[in-house]
């Protein structure tokens, strides 16, 4: 049995991202396993990961994994496409007793593509993910004929992060958001695979601006976590009350706090 096959019997699940992008995964986990205890690390002191080197991201991933393990988590979700691409293989090698679930931008998306729409699909990633060897291998395996176009977005993850913490800057966000994506309008894509966990937080905005269907792998990632646990539907059996909170650490202040799950939506709820 490999570390990714280990069955989790406890309720502590760790997640980390360069910022709040992993909230898109955590939100899906709350839907499937609301009774679990979640520990989320936002490495905002080093955000964004997009322009960082693989070596730097891997070092941060190791440090964060150690922090989460110290709090008793038995499974860690690398809730960041960039960190997945840079470090998940090394994380699995270093922490052999811990299952790691990553986020792949092509996950389950290629196979649901309707026939005849091959040239109307694109994948959006950060710069670092797009340059990573893992992404290149994934593309060669799932899309060897380059049927899906790829674009690396330099600023979108940062814009989303900034807007979450500064919702009063809505007008500025809307302007920069459109500037970042408007060059894609003329391509008339039908589908966009969201290859950064920040992007599903503004999924509806992307769909509206580009007039397409945006595909997020986050629900598939959450389902993979469920498949690795034995606590699915446990609340119905044991009478446990679904949690309204999650544990949160910002590396900017290194202080663990509890946050209400409603905070996952930020200014993006219903947008």
C-alpha cells in the first residue's frame, strides 16, 4: 500500500495554498465532509507562487507540510496547482506516511470534452505551472496532439487574492480582471479549464466575460479525498454535528485561528 492508498480514519485534513485559492477546494470538501476538521495554511507571506522557482515552492511545501503534520493531520491536500506541479512528487517521497492529494489542471476535463469542440477548449494556468515539467508531462499524456490551447496568466491569481482582502476595491478589480482576460474574447472558446485554484473563485465572472463554460477540477479533488477516507457520511451514523469552522494559519502572522466557513466566499459569493 502506497502513501496515496492509505485509508484515513481520523477527521483532520490539511490543505495549503499560496493564499486563499485553496478555498475553492475547501468549499467542495465542506459539501462532502462537513463533519471533518480542516487545517488550512495560507502562505500569503510568500504569495504569489506563480513567478517563484520550483526549488523555493518545494521548500515552502516541506515547511508547511511539517506544520500541518505537527497538528495531527493525516492527509494533506496541495490545494494549489503551482505547488502540485513543483513539489507533490517530492512531498510524497519525503513524507511517506502521509497521503498527498494534488490539483491537476487537466483532471477529468479532457474526457468530458464534446466531440468536435477540440479547438474550442483552453486551459488557464499560472506562469510557474505552465513552465513546470509535471504540467508538460501531463499535457503530453492527455493532450499529445495539442487539441487544447494553453495560456499562462501573469496577474489573475494576485488580483483575486487582493480583492478577497480588499473588497472595497471592486472597481479596480473589475477593470484589471477584464484587462487580464479580454485578449481571449476574440478566440471564441467554448470551454476553459481552470488550472489554478484561485480561478474557480471567480468562475462566474470568467464565464460571463468570455461567454464560455469554465471547468474546475476542485470537486474531483474533493472526491479523491473522500475516497481516501473512512469518514464519508459518518455524521449520519454517529450524530456528529457538521462543523461551521475551520482552522486557519496565515504565514504573515504565524497564528492559528478559527474562521467561520462563510468566510470562504469572501466578496465572491453570488458573483
